């Protein structure tokens, strides 16, 4: 996963007045939460908005530099002003190296299923997974190649290319993607079966009594 970095500045004042002045100066009030405490900080609005616009996800690790110290965090919550959409406040959650955390990763597909080309109906059923992982083994998106998925085939959670160290929080082993038979395919199969059965029947003898 590509390293994403941002710089933060320490913040000693709190309250609506100082926060308003910070926003006027192009800064966003922030908290870095971890180990039972919250550190007050601020980040440049343009920089954090650029990160958000780039499509960061719930499990995207961000390296925040504060007072020369670099720490890995998630974006825990982004508060916005309802009328303008401007970022009002942002909370980061600090992660500890080697310690598993519970988060949500995206599941995406790549390629065109073989069965789709044959007239099958492709379905993508699971778009997110809740997992426990250490920061070192975490990725924010799992990509599964569906090129070889033929009609009647499916890919389950247990078949996804996930790190072995992950604990996947899920009931059973649900289907992630499948390529199902359509009504047209089922009708064609029934017609083919009927034709084959008719071909096996002995031909009526000439001159046979009715």
C-alpha cells in the first residue's frame, strides 16, 4: 500500500473562537486519538481535502508528522458544516505497531468474468470485509480477479487473496462474486435436454397398429 503522509501542527487553544480563526487561516482543527488520550493538532485544509478527494478508505493508513514525530493513523471521523460542506473538524485514530486493530477493507473485482461473455449474470455481493490486522499487514482494498469465473461458478470469502495473519469477522463463508445462469440459459438447457431425451426414444415401427 502506498505511503500517504501529512504534516500536523500542535494546537494549544480550544473552543469556537480559536477554531474559527484557524479555519480563516486555512487550517482544520484535529485530534489524534490513541492509548486512551487525545492530542490536539491542526492540519492544512487544502492538504487534508486533497487526501479525502483521492479516495482514502476506512482502512487507509496515513502517516502524520507532528513535532517531528511520525505516527500511523486512520481517519476516524470527518465533521463538516452542513450548508457549505467545509471540513469543520477531523479525528485521527493512532495505531500501535504489532497490535491488531479492527477495521473495514474494501473488496473490488478486476477483469471480465468468462461466464459474462457466455451470457451469464455476474454478481458482486460482498463489497466490504471487517478484519482484524496489524498495521504492518493491513491493506485498504482486496482485489479479486474474476476473469476465470464461468457460468455456475462463484468465489467465496475463504478464496480471497487476503493476508494469512488476518482475522476476518464474518458469519460462515459467504459468496463474494458469482456468475449465475440466466432464464435464457436455463431455457436453452431444458430444450437441449428435451431434445436429447427425444433422440433416445425408439422410432415408431412402420405399419404398427394404432
